[in-house]
């Protein structure tokens, strides 16, 4: 099957993640994810993959066995793996109606009736794709290239390897997981030990050439302020207003270190949720930093701030709960463990693609898998404008993503001699 038709067929299955069902602990959180996983299981079997296993959670795994014999003297070939997620973000839940346009510059009309355009002024990187075929939506849904472009790229790579048995390769494993878009639930439920890969790659980021091998160290802070209520006619000297305590606490945070003022590798405190009344107020914050020390310093700062406030207002007035969420994937790719980066670089180069390493200001499945002992940097899918009706996928970038997967598999086998 052609990679374009393959991708389009996956976009026709609505796999929008359901936050409600997810919050209730149901996985997959939507039936469409299981429908897509069932289709992929059939396709994997038809391609001749072994150990095709589809679980109740919609986690799907399969193996392409090695086609080279290794002697006792030769180095063993590490087992490489590739991951993509089945779900699409809940920002939009309409069915996807994708179509292909040959881009000649200027704005792309997505939907004449609704007057929806993909505008060159808003998305100036479109000029890089003049002359290319681009897959877009009708402006009423996501495209779902996040992450079905990845699924298509991986499936196509397996098809290429099966069709070309002269390409030597070691054991290759693939996994498709549900509910990435709500707290990386699929990756969290994934059993890295039984999967048995030595390293892997997620395909879950943006334009051609991008590569992620670092992201946040991430944590949560929940601060509870407890006041003392009193009737206003006799409140003097008695009322302690927890809303004002929270207000004072927030005012003591470093003002510029917030998402709206930071970029690149700059960390932040994100005041995310504030709820309460004068008796009790709860403040929820995200803490993010690329550097281990920076992250620890931020968590310590919040603890110290809370301790100082406790001295000011009394021990029972404030309590803080700090917890780690995920760790920077770079922590698992240091020193001798950095070879997945080297292999990816070589693969991009052989495909004539300039690698652009992007510090990812977010989490992704690979960060969770890395923390579980399966180092997983992140390769591009080629798509732009994730989580938006303006999501689009240049066909050449999709093909390039698949070529990178094939080349990574080849390079992994080359080192064994
Ligand atoms: Zn994604």
C-alpha cells in the first residue's frame, strides 16, 4: 500500500481521546483507538510480522525478526524499536476529512463554504513546501497527523523491509499505544521489560529534520492555604483570608519565570489553577526545568517559600505537596548511552536531511519510556500545527520520516560486524 493511502485510511478512523473516560481510568479512552489498533494488527500480520499482540488496553506490539545470522564472534545486533500513539487530541473531536493539495504558494482554502483558510502570513513556514503535495483538513477537525503520520511512516518502513529482503537488519519491534494526549497514559502502562527492545524512538514531533533528545524535568506543586472564617461584623483580628494568602504567595514567585515569558531551555513556574474561598484555597502549579539542578532548585524554592509563609501565618495555614512527574529524556542518553542519537544523526544525514535538535517544552511518550529504562528520543513526523484545525502534512516530509526509520534500522545492523 502507498504511504499516502495508508495515512489517509488511518485518518478516517476517529480516535479522539476522551478525557472523561480517561479520568475514570478507562483505557483506551475511546473505541476508535481500538478500531485502529485492530486494523493495524491485521496489517502487521499481513506484512508477516511475528508476535503481533493486541491487548485490551489497545497497546499493540509486533516484531520483525532479524534477517541476518550473527556468528559467535560478531557483536550482537541491538533490538531497535519504534513507537507511535493511536489517539488524537481532544481539542477537536470531529471526523477528519483530509484532502491533498498541490501547494503553489499563498493561502490554502480549506473550506470555501465556511471561509476557512490556511494562511501563509500566519504560517510562514508554508513557503518551504511550495511545489509539494500537502495533506490538509476541511478546517473542521484535526488532521490527526499527530500521530497517525508516525504510524503510517513506521508501517511503511516495515513494508519496505519485507519487500526488500536484501536489506540486512536485526530484530525490529514496533508498538502503538493509546491515550498519549492525556498524561501519556499508554506509555505509562507499557511493559518495557516484556517488550525486550534495547532502545527506541518515538515519532511524535513536528517538521522535517526536527529531533528531540531533551525535554523537561517536570513536577507538580499543590499548595493548600487554610484561613480562619469569621463574620465581618466581628472579623477584626480574627479573619484569616486564605485567598489573600494565596495571592501573597503567588506575588513572591519570580515574575518573569512563567510560560508566557520563557522559551528554549528556560524553565518556569506555571500558576495553573486557583480555587477556593476565604476559608480554604488550593493553588496548583507546574514546575519545569531542563536541568536537573535547576529543577531541584525550583522545588526547593517552593518548599522554602512555603516554610517562610508558615512562620508568618502559622504552621496550620499552609501545606505544600511536591511531586515529580517525568524526567528529562537527556538523563538517559548521557555518555555511552548516547548511541541512539548518533544513529539518528547518521540516518538523517544519509537521507540528506539537516537535523534540528529541539528542546521539547513538553512531555512525550519517549520521556516515560526512557525513565522506564528504554531510551527513546523523538523523530519528526513531518506534520505542522498539531492540535489545530490547521494541522497539515507535506507528503515529502512523511516519506522522509519513513526513510529515516528504514535507515535507522540499517545503521543499527551495520555495527555488529
Ligand atoms: Zn503526539
